[in-house]
C-alpha cells in the first residue's frame, strides 16, 4: 500500500477489471461502507467526447453512521462526501486509490473533526489492505 499527499493506493496487477471493482466494493462493505455512486469515466468520455480512455471507475463510498455524525457536526461537510475510490486500468494492470479523509477534512479547519477523519482513514486503509490479502 502506498500513501501519498491526498490518498492511498494499491496495485492489484493483471487482474480482471470487473472483478477488481467487485473486490473493492466488497472490501468497502467489510468496513461498513456502501457504494452510493459509480461513475464509469471511460463510458462517459466516449459518449460525451468520443474519445477512448482506459477503464476508470469512480466509486463514491459512504459509511452512513460516520457521515451522519459528520453532517451533524458540520452541515456543509457534505461537499466533501462521499469518499471517492478509483479503480483504473494501468499498463501494469489495475490500480485502486482511496481518498485520504484527513487531507480532505483539513480544509474544514475543525480540530474536533480530526478523530472522525482518522477513523475513516483507518477503515479505508483496512479495505485497501483486504485487497492485498
């Protein structure tokens, strides 16, 4: 697992793309997240711009109890929800990347939300780790 400035990622290698999306969905589910949105970037770019793009999906993951808690603390935090997870084709296979909630919530500048962001980061990291098992 690799951590960078605004997310963490996992290289799955040469696996079936659709299977990878399902594995990610199940790993998120195992940590209490559901996928609220699923944007097929490849299909959208083909339809709107008639360009070919590698397979790329953006999954909007939500942990309802934590989202509810965050919205009660800061109603406009919905601008930062849901947590995005990308599954994309690379030359080496499939890469999965998870947004870092600590980086996202840093723009809110509320120290009281830090523990919540840390909890979500831990859950997303656990989902990423499950993909490597």
